């Protein structure tokens, strides 16, 4: 039955969105009495108390892994820990393992499974609009705000998540395979070089990327912060992704110029695709004015076109930039244990690789080196990970085309 017909029967669009949201919402808790009041007060939430001791044998290795990681994140006794997942979560054992680990640390632990109002890895809006179920003040938003620490499938591009970060919640993306979590477990050297790189990025005014294949473009970043991901979060209001190691910045959206060449074999991560042919992108005054090449260029171009505003407009009704044909962020990988043949955070984090991404870059993170400070509200975001590129900051070579980080203090 379509939404118009149901509305005709007297049900408002907002109530339909909320009903659809709560229909798929379930909560597991070690102790129901410790749940946030927003969940306890809702008649639509089915709460189940669980005995974390029963499945311990099956996930004991994961419990040890999560326990050690949560200690890095400084999960403390009495804190509220939430594992958030969407109904299609592939690794349900992460829920059990994380609850058990958090309980061992004395935290009040629970999980919540519900449709995400965020944006998926391919830039596709998933679940409901932020204002319906995930916005600030909503049930999901209130649950995030009430938690001290949130692990899982974090809905990044979402008012509720931003409100939680502003309230001091530490959030951590965790959905990579266990083998990857173990292989790229947070490392002191990666943390050190990522934070050092973010500081250098913060101080720079211009990013330039070149290569031997025709790439030569500049991005202005005056005043924009340097962003670092290190695989754990212990500072209030900080988001991170386990595993990861990278430095990035959201450049000024209207001031990119030049030519960006994506080579065969480079990774169009957000579309889960390795380029099979070269792509040439021409940048003028911040916009991607040409995307040339074969099938891969067509795929990117058509994907971005799906999120264009009507009549080629670049600003939405609120006056916000909302244009998919913009550079989102740029930076380099710092993780020496990443493997280029493995899709995922390996691709973004690969030591000496360069990532120049397209689309949305609004990140309202407040923790140390945790924000991009971008202004593009388009829903689409495409990460593109490349090797064999030179990256300069204010004319100083930072990453060379042989995939090395040059300054000793950043290497």
C-alpha cells in the first residue's frame, strides 16, 4: 500500500515513518534497568535481557579482542555502552562479544538493532530521513546521546549522530572482518604518524596532487582542520573507525582546479570496484566539469548524477551547498600493515597511498583531529584510493609516487 493511500486513511507521514522505524527495532541488554530512559519509555520497543555467559565459548576470542580494544577507548565502570547495528548486520557475533567485553569492564551494556537513517557505503540513503527517526531529539538520536560509547554501524551523516558527538559520546565504526580488526589493531606508530600528519595538514594552505600519468591539481584548504583516524576513540565527542590509519582534510569546495587521473587498478571504494580503465577528471573552480574515460568514468558520472538537484542547481532551499560534483576530502594512508589487495579500510589506510574523494564532507566531529569542517550536504560520498601519486602541502612533498611518506617526522 503506498504512503499516499495510508495517509488518506488518517495516518500522517511522520507517524508512518516512526512506525516503520520501530517495527524493526529490537534491544538486547545485560540489565534492562540500565537502559536510557528514551527506550524504557517507548511502548514500541521490545527489550530482551540476555545472559552473556551462555554464548561465551563461541565468541571468547572476540571477547578478548573487544575487551582489549575497549580498554584503549577507556570504557569505564558505570559508563553506558551501546552496540548499534542495522537489521542486515553480517557479523551478529560482534554484538554478543562487545556486550560481554563491556560488561567485564563494568559498563552498562546493551545493543540496539534498527533501520539506520544515515547514508550507506555507496552513498545511498538508508532507512529513514534523519528528522524521522535519527535526528536530534528522536528515539535513535536520544539513545546515542544517552550513551557514553557507541560501537557498530554508525550512521555518519545524521543529525542524531552529530548531536551525540556534541554531547561528548565517543563513537566507533566497527564492521570490518575479524581478521582485519586483528591485523590492523591500533598501533602506536600509526597513531603517532597520523596525528603528526593531521597537525601538518591543519597548518597547510594548499594541497597539490601530481603523478606521471597527467594528474596535476590543487585544493585550497585555508583554515580547514586536519583529520586523523587511528582505530580507537577515547576523547569525548570523537568518532573513529576500527581499523584505520589515515590523514585527511575537507578542502574549500569552490577552489579546486586541475586534472585528476585515476589509473587502472586504483580503487573506487564506495562502489566496491577496482578501476579497469583510466579516468580523467577535470576540475574548475571547485567543480568536476568533465569525467572522461570508459565504463568506470561512466559509472562514476552516472552515480553522481543520481544525486544532482533539479535543473542543475548547486544549492538547496536552505542555502547549503548540495552538489555531488565536488571534491569531498583528500589525504594519505598511514597504516603500514594494510594490504592493497584487500577492499575496505585497507584501501583507505594503505601506507603511502593517496585518497581524493568526491561528494559529501559535512563532519561535525569535535574530538582531537576528528573533523573535516566541510560544507557540502549532498547525500553521495565516493572514496577513491590511488597509488603512485605525489602529494604536496604548501609545496613540500609529503607522499611520493613510489608510495613513501617523505618527511621523517611523518613516516
